[in-house]
C-alpha cells in the first residue's frame, strides 16, 4: 500500500470511505480492549493477551502516522514533518500509552509498572477516532467565553464561601470532639462539594450561621452548574443539526 493510500485510511476525516471507517472502528475496539486489564488487580492470560493485541495495534498505528507525517503536514516540508511529529500532542499521548506495556515483554523492566497509570492515557485516543468528541470540543471552543465566565464566578464563590465558613467554624467542633475545619483546605473542599451539590457529608458546619451559608451555597450551586450545562447542550444540538 502506498503511503498516500495509507494516510487516507488512518485519517478520520475520510469517514465516508469504507476502509477508513473500518480502521477507525478497529482502533476504537483496540482502545476499549486495552482498558479492560485496568479494571482488574491481577493478571490473567486473557488480560495479558488483551494488552498484547491492543499495544501491537497501537505501535503499528504510531508507525503508520509517523511515516505519513509529511503528507499530513505538507507545509512543513518532508524532513521537518518527520522530525517534529514525535513531539506533537497526540504522538506523545500515543507513546506514553504504549511504554507501560513493554513490561509484559521483558519482566526485568519492573520500573515500567510504576507508570501503569499511563495506560489511562489511552482514553485520550478516543479524541482521534470519534467525530462526536470533535463536535463536543468544537462546542467548548465556541462557547469558551461563557464557560470561562461561569468558571470564574464559581472559583470566586468557592473562595468566598470557604473563607467565610473557615472563619465562622474555626473553633467549632463536632460531636466527636474534632475541629470542623482544621485547615483552609478543608473549607475549600467543603465549598467545592457544596457548590456542585455533591455534599459527601464528611465535613459539615455545626453552627447556625454556618448552616445558613451552606444553604445559600447549595442554592447558588444549582444555578452555576445548570448554566453551562444548558449552554453546552443547546450548542451541541445546533452542531449536530448542521452536520446532519
């Protein structure tokens, strides 16, 4: 297969061409297959083979994309495209997601077990093969001003309520005799979980003033969380209608 034909196959922009679609679906299956071993604490022959098969596919995909880098970035020139490709964002993600699996080929490379969590980076590979995720990223970019504004409001409110609660509950103790907010970080943790309406219940105010602040924060949190959700949903539906 010529390099130009290979480039067309591995690029997700050619979604209406059968070989490209088959390749994308195959790689998506490989990504899912590679994540399954992370769901278990022990290795079994089946899980080892899952990892071997998927990492082999990732290595081949990495090579395919490297040898077609000059076609993808024709404006850079052939040599420059080959040299710079390994330093692109997705190439780095690909390499980091491959490296931990080399421990299964050589058991002396125990140090690679330390970076087992790098396998989680394989989740980011969905960005390359899913057009729906591309649409979502486009929506986030389009609505970035609104989302950043809401994020700024949320951070400001978290800091304000955390400072307020920390000073209100500074010397108060729970029924177990423990200080409610031992550090300011505890107050930040409480403010964040309250704003997002999660409320784990492991840290909570005991004074009346603290409870009033908590109620106000919870009500405000509903509004803050609902605003970006509505913006993203509306914009995402608009993009889907444009592409349909």
